[in-house]
C-alpha cells in the first residue's frame, strides 16, 4: 500500500465539481477544498506490490493516480508528494464553550 498526497489547482468555479469526482475514486481516502496556493488537497492510497523498490512503488502509484486525475475536467495543475509515514488519530468532535458576556448594571 502506498500513500500519496496531491495538491491540485483547479479552474475557478469548478472546485466542488472536482471535489465530487475525486471523492468517487476508490483510491481517495480524504479530499478537501482549501485556501491558498492550491485549491484541493487529496490523500490517495494505492494498493501495489510492496516487494518493489521504494522508488518503483512511488512511480507506479504516481502513474495510477495521474491516469485517473487526467480524466477529471477542471484540474489545471497537480503536485504529488509521496507519504513516508502516517498516523491517523480519530477523535470526536471538539467542544467549545463560548463565554456569555456579563452585562454591567446601569447606575
């Protein structure tokens, strides 16, 4: 199993459409729209032989993902980063208490 993070630039106004198409791919673990230099970040897991050399697994995973992404209209640019190690920690929702302002009595 090889993991790759992809940073994508998308045509203006097509972010949600691309997000939906990416989320339908079997290899996608997580995908989200972000602010900044890139528009979407996607986390991929590709099931490939682990007996290959590390560089060969990265190249093979990159090829599999590239072929699928090039069929999605609206993607302008892609940067791939292979994941060296990962740790997933599942947590429940964060609870935040919002302080209620204390009103000063009027004299």
